[in-house]
C-alpha cells in the first residue's frame, strides 16, 4: 500500500526527528521564553526542578514526531491548516502559563497538564488530517504539498492509485445538450495546475475532441448518431495522466421522430361512423327517412306559394269594392 512506503521512509529518520510543532516559528519563540526567563525566575531556588521541566518540554515536543505511524493516525507529514491549529493550541497553553505566577510544584503540574492536553489535541488533529486530507483519492494520482515534520520543509507527495476511475452511463434526449463532467472530488485539492482532455471512440480508435482547463465538455443539440463511448483524462503540469473516466452515452430519439404522422387537412369531409355489421337493405328505414324529409320540404314550399297567391288576390279585390261604392254615390 501507499502508506507502507511512507512508514519505511519515516523509519529512516530515527528518533532524532524534530517534531511538527518545531516547524512553527511562533511556537518556538514562546518555548524559548518559557524555558529561559520564566523558568529561571519562577524556579530560581530549585535548579533541579527547572532542569526536569526543560527536559520534559523537549521530550514532549519530540514525542509528537514519534507518534505511532499508521495510515489512520499519523504519517509524519502535516498540512499548513492542521499545523496552524496545533500551533495555536500550543501558543495558548504557553501564554496562559507565562501570564500566571505559578511556583514550584504548581508550575510543574501546570506544565504537565498543558503538555498532556497538547498531545491529545495533536493526536485528534492528525487523525482528522489523515481521514480528510491525506490521500483521500480512491483512484488516480493525487499530488499534495505537505510539511515534513522531520525537516520542516515543504515537499510534494504523490498518492498513487489505479488511474481508471470507472465508467458513467448517460442518457440524453435528441436535441438536448450532452454534458461530460470529468471532475472528481479530489481534483480541486490536488496540487498544481490541471488540464482535461476529452476523446470520442470512432471505430477502433479514439479522436481527441478538446483539451483545456475546463473539466466540463458541453455538446449542444446532440443527434442520435452522437451515441457511443467517450473518455476524459486529467493531466498535471508535466502532462502525466492523473485520472481517467469513461462515459457510455445513449441519445434517445424524439417521440415519433422515426415515422411522423401526416398533417391533418384544414377542411375535410365529414367523418361518418363505421357501418354496422348488417347493412340496411334498400327500401328500408333509411330510404323512408329521406322521402319523409323531401315530402315535408315540398309541402312547406307549396304551402308558402299558396299563401302568397291568396294574399295577392285578396289585395286585388279590395280596390274593386272601393271603386263601386264611390260610383253609386255620384249617380244619386
């Protein structure tokens, strides 16, 4: 495993390791103040106790670098964030001692208690660091910039896993946008600039589609023939492949796109209901209905003509009667 190499390298450092907190200048400045003027003044009459406390401080800080090596607990390296948290806790503890007038046994107890709290806090912080920061990638090659607790210098460390990070199956509808996402959760935390290269499988080979800093590839308004296999790679500044992700894309056609129905006419013939199983014979009820309608219409027309004729004759008879009455009056 990857952590076995770390264990071997750390074992070469031996017991002379400096300790992670010794890499923080602010912590070392307070430690010198505690060991020098403060202990010299507070333990002026007990040089033996002063020597014991100074040795205890040295062994405790060195002991932080000699914690048991384990992938889940401590690997001899630390990041700046975790270092800052551990150093802040140490500085608060030392400052509290410096600001109080502890004497003799009380001073010894306070130093012992502070160092015990420091070790517990440091162990908790390193367990979180190992769990969340140290090589979180389950695949690919992740590069870290860590602080080496032995040499107090920053170095690059590579967490190497299988470069193949699996396959994603995507299904999109025709005319929609196809989005290929090559980003993995640990890519952002990996040290250095990154670029992404996308391929498409054509026949028995692959064709490069695009290479650039974006982890996303958007192919607009895909067609059915865009279905197939795609692949992407994340590259570091040296051009080394750090992760590989494959895609199986299926583009589904639009509903009814294969055989579109013909457009209905704007004005068409009336749609008659389907005939019954036994057709109506000639001269049946269907023919009588037609004759009844025709006869009724003819009768109505004749009735209207007759009414109009009677009205016309009636109007002609009225003037003749009026004319006869006037002539009789003149004859008298």
